[in-house]
C-alpha cells in the first residue's frame, strides 16, 4: 500500500514558549495529516541537542529533550502553575532562540518538579525500572552540569570518569536532588511522547523517527559503555567517524563520533544494538537509520586528524547484526538512509535486509537518466523525498541551480518558472511508484532556502 507523509520536526510547531512541543499543536498537526489523507509524520531525533543545538550530537541515544515537554499540558494536569506571560512569544517567530527557550522552560520545569515531584514519585520509580538507561543518564547529566559542562573525559574526578562504584555512590548522594530533577523531566517527556504517539496512531498516523548510526563522544552512552567504542585507556577515541573527500568537500567530512568495536559487539551478540533498536521500536512506528552505509563498511579516521583525508574504509558485520535484530525485534520497520558512497557490499546488505532505501528528487538532475535519483529509475520499494533536512528546500535549490540542471528538471517535470518548482516537485513525488513519499513541510509551503532545517 502506497503512503505519503510530511517531514517536519517537532521544534517547528508554533507552540507557546518559543519552541514546538508535544502538546496541543502536535495533535493539531496530526489532525491536519489525517484530513490531508497522509499517514506518516517524520521527525528528527528527539534527544537533548548537543553542539550547535544538533539532535545528531545528543548526550543520550535514549533520553528525550526536556525543551519539547509541553508546559500547558502540565498545567492542565495540575502539575505546574504559571501565568501565560511567563511563556513570552519569541522575538523571531520563524526561528528558535535556544538560549532564551532553555532559560524559561527549565526554570518552569524546576518549578513543576518542586510542585509535583513527590506526587509522581511512584510513577517515576516505575519509569526507572522500565527504562534501564534513565538513572545513568540522569547521573551523567547532573555531573556534566556540576563540572561546568566540560566533556566527561575531562572531569576532574578520575574515579567518576571511570565509573568506579565508590565514586558513583559518592556523587549520587551529593547530586541526588539534581538527579531526581532530570529523572522527573525524562518521565514527563516519555509520558507526553507516548500520549502523542497513541493520538497519532488512533488517527492512522505513523510516527517516523530518525536514528543516527553513531553516538556523540560526549554522551552518557560512551561514558556508560566504553567497551562498545574504539576508546583507549584514557577513554579517548582512537578512531572516529566521517566520510571521505568528494565532489562537495575536498577535505571530506570529519564528524568526530567514536567508532564501534565491532569485534566486541559480535562477541556479546550485539546486545547493545538490540537494546538501542528495541528502544527505537518502542518510540516510533518507523525508524530511519541514518548513514546505513556504515553497517556495510565504515570510514575510519585517526583521532586528532584535522580533516577526513587520511581515513580508510573498513568492513562491518552488518548481516550478522541485522540477523540478530530481526530475531530479537520482529516487526521492526526500518528505512535505510543509503545516500553517499554506496558500493556493492552496501547494496548487497540492503538487498539482504529487505529494507527500502531512499531517493531524493532534487538529486536527480545533475547528470542523465543513469542517475539513481532520476524519476525514470524510481521503483516501488523505496522512500522518496523532494529533499531532506540536510538539503536546501526545492525553491532554494531551484534559485541556485546551474541553468542546465534547472532546465533539465523543468523539461522532465513540466514547470516553467523557478517559483513553480516546489509544486512541480511535490506533484512528481506524489505520483511516483514509491511505497512511501515524504515531503518536507518547507516544500509543501513553497519556502526558500532561508527556511531549510540544517543550514
């Protein structure tokens, strides 16, 4: 059955407080999708944002971003009291001022904690029993705040850097109130997320999530599970992730995420990955695995390198991993983000898993009909986008495109002016044979490049 949906992150909703949240506006958007005949809502990762407010450099692969908690919902439930004026409208309604939002929302969440934390104590204890990652994350986040936000490998207490039992006990006692606050926030996020997911599912809408293949170096994941990653005795990475030089970047891309110790993961029957993917299957109806290429072969760069030129490709045991995932989590619905350097090994892995890959319509006109993104090569078993969160909007693309490329797109899709490009691309995507077509909201609205998500 063919389906369609919208790509729009929750932060883009017009919620009170300067950032989109999990409240009424999210439900309104689900209602809009239902009325439009669409069945999928795709979002970006919903964890705490990291460097540059990126959800792809999160402090946890499991935790939710407290800034997405709906304060109006808390007030309706009697868990928080505040005046509307305490959630001022943003200075710029088209952009999120994270510093201002964080200051206001965290202050009100702390008020909610003081007003209602004890009332929810038994529910939070049950949440911690069900979510085994939560207490380690709360301790990690509390320690990070206590030590001024520095990376965990630079914490002055070597014992807690190495997670020694005595140090953990000492710091848990010292930071217990702060730990309880972070557990309170994670409980609230989880409760609101599950309620939103049920609301969507009851209306025939599937929530489509995005999971980065790698975790951040400065995360609870690396601190809690150092043996999973290529780290030295001082817990510093020995090799890091990225992609090699290409047409777009002569130095390649140096992401800096620690790479996995696949030999260790194999010996432990991939339990770390099983736990992570089970959590994703619990959160979402569909999971897009970012940089799926890395499960076939990954690009390994020496730690400390200034660019990605000196890396090397190394094979990964993707088939073994996904065989275990299919056995442990039957029904897991995965979309393979297979953009980039796809070789025969990666193509074979995707074919073997049976997961649909991705095609991007704006990538389809810079060569000829041999281009896999060209409309002539679309098949049913794929997910089609006009563009992704990493790309320019269709209008932005059309305004900057090489004249020959733009004319090729015009001739192929049948539009005559740059302004007509968004509608033409959306219409072509919706008419494709793809089993799932996803349109970024910016393209539905015909917005230019100033409105792209990842600038």
